[in-house]
């Protein structure tokens, strides 16, 4: 039986060992690239620039990883474009719904990514980034999400267009067009295909139960309206088929019918120049990840090339809106094991000083797996355990209840720290930033880590919540004492 591999699966100590491309065991300690994670709490050894120790729990934001992910994907596309003589270009966009934190958006834009967004607050984020000089005029801002007439989002997009020419609303529904037309501003626009989920052909896509996008006939109708409207130009065809699609055959099979529609649309509308496959690019959430990006990209571009040739149209530029791929791996959440509870349960309970379910809502809501490793004592024997959070909620456990994956941690629990990894996409946004959480547990401190050009680490600490912050948020009046 196969199961997601979430950590070390043996009782023997971990030798010096690479778990994946950024986590390794060295002399009993866990390193994120070259950063000794346990040292953040225990100090000792050589200080890496922090100059002090920090309390746990602690959230880690490792910005160099974001830059590396963007660079790698661009490199893969560049190689394949060269290899197969693909005529179009590749555009990397960051889907900011995965993590809208300032340091993340600043980093993706700094790495040259285009920006994808979906809400009125996102518009203000874009305006702030423009004002800070981080989002230059040539950068595309793709506006997805529902934007019916009269909504704040719709109004704000029209306002933003006056400030940023390269704003491209992607139309989800015909009702979204009149405000753009009436604005009399020149807009390049996209059309979103209804294609989310598994399907093998256009008929299955058209009849699928999905609220995203328009069926093929409505797309053709929208394109015709755009063609007849002087201030609108059709630029993007948007076809997102899912998220975290780990099977390349499925990914391609679901995209194929949308490529046919793109090519047909391009025959009639020559301004169309970008095929945007949206999100879906998978990322290692566990240690058994096995997806060959290079092979997938080669198959994607080759298929698109063949279909376009068969329809007598040029191959388009290709865009991806990378959410999970960009930000999953830059985030980690570190805890201390505070109690070992042996109460005749099937496995011993290791209780941590935080909540699993509020920190990573997908673990209980979707039974999602994340990597979990000890930060120290890796050179000591391990045993199979279950993790429990500090809330009194029966779902605050890991591995998730339906999981078949075993979790092994060191038998030695004196000052034992553990980390959850690949949690940087969606988890914080779903759990909420600030506010009040389940069992009123305050939010942890955050440590933002960057690297200077000489490789030295740079640290910035964002304080977490204090008890009074949580109380005030819930409406309690706190007397100054
Ligand atoms: C329109 C759109 N684009 C991109 C994404 C990002 O998807 P992923 O995180 O799979 O990259 C999403 C996620 O929901 C989305 O709705």
C-alpha cells in the first residue's frame, strides 16, 4: 500500500541525509538549506546572524526559496522553448491568493513575475506596489475572480486601469463586460473557459458542474462582442483545470480540449496571443513527490504547437498563474513538543505548543499531508507517534484522521522541536492573519529570512499576537494596569 511520505519512516537514527532539495539532516540537526533550525531556539554552535534565540512556536518565511522557484520554472520553459523551436514566449505570473503577505508579493515582483489577483483588496495591494516602485508599467496584472457590475471590485478595476495600462481583466461571465465597455477606457481582456476538473472533451467541460468561466459557445459569443467593441481587445484565453495536479497525463489530457478551443478562437480573433493555463502546477507537499516539470512542459508546449499548426494559427505565448508552486516551500512552522502522553492509546501522543488545525486548516479540512521532521535529536532512535495540538478539538491531530501515513519522531523528547514544512501556500490565508483563532490561541512570531549577495542570512522578526490583542479583538475592554 502506498501512502504519502511525511517524514522519517524508521526507528533508526537519521544519518547525514538529504530529505529533499532544501531539507537535510546534519549531525543530528535539521537544516533548511544552510540554516540550522534548532539553533533558532537553542542557540549554541555558531550563530548565523540572529544574535539571540527566539521563543517557539515560530513561523519561518524563507524568501530566497520563492526566487529560486520562479527562476527554475522560467529556466525550464526557456530550455523547452529552445529545444522544440517554440515560437511563443513564457510568462510567469504569481497567483497572489496563495499568500498575499507583503514580503511575499514584494519578492515575487522583485523576481520579475507578473501578478494575478482576484479581489478588491488585491487592487489596493497592487496600487501600493506600484507606488513603491515594485510593479513597473510593463508588468501584467491579471484580474481574475467574479466582478459583476456595481461591485467594489469592478469599480476598483476601472480606477486601477487609469493608473496601470497593463491591467487585464479575465471575464468570467458575460455580465462582467458592460462596465468595461461603458468605462470607454482601452482594456485588453481575457476570457475564462469553463474547464475546472477532470474531463476529456469539450462536451464534458461544457456540462461539468463548475461555477468558473463560460462554456465554449458563450466564449465565442463574448469574443465576438469584444471584437465589435472599440475599447476592448481580446488578449488572453484562460483555461485552469485544477490545483496540485500531480499526474502529468491528467493535467495534459484536461488541458487538451481547451487548446483546441484556443486555436479555433485564434482563427477568428488575431489579437489573441496568450494561452493561460492558470494554476495547477504541483509542488512537493510530502517527500514522495515525483513530477517531472521538464517533461510536462515539453509535452504542454509540443501539444499546443501541434494543435495550433493543425488549425493554421501561430503558437501562443503561454502563461501560468503559479500559486502553490511559488509559495508552498518558503513557509515552515516550528513548534516545541511540550508533553508526551502515554495513555494506552494506540500510539504515544506528542503534544505541541500550538494548533495544527488552525495553522494548517487543510490538514483537517481536506486531510492534506505536509512534511513533518524533528529539528534536533535526529541522531537518536525514533518511534511512531501521533501529534496533538494544544486546542481541545479532536481534529487537532497529525497525521490527519483518515491518513495511512506513519509519523516517526525521536524517542528523546527533552527540548525536542519539530517543523511542519511546505505550508507556505493557502494555509495562513485560510486560517486568517491576526483575528482570533480556535481556542483563542495567539498567533506565533514570524521570522522573515533573506540572504545578502554574499550569502549571509538577514533576519526580520514580526511579533505575533499578545493575549491582549486577542482579547481586544473579541470585544473585551482591557483596562490599562
Ligand atoms: C484563477 C486562479 N489562478 C491561479 C490559481 C493558483 O492555483 P495553484 O495554487 O494551483 O497554482 C488559482 C487558485 O485557486 C486560481 O483560482
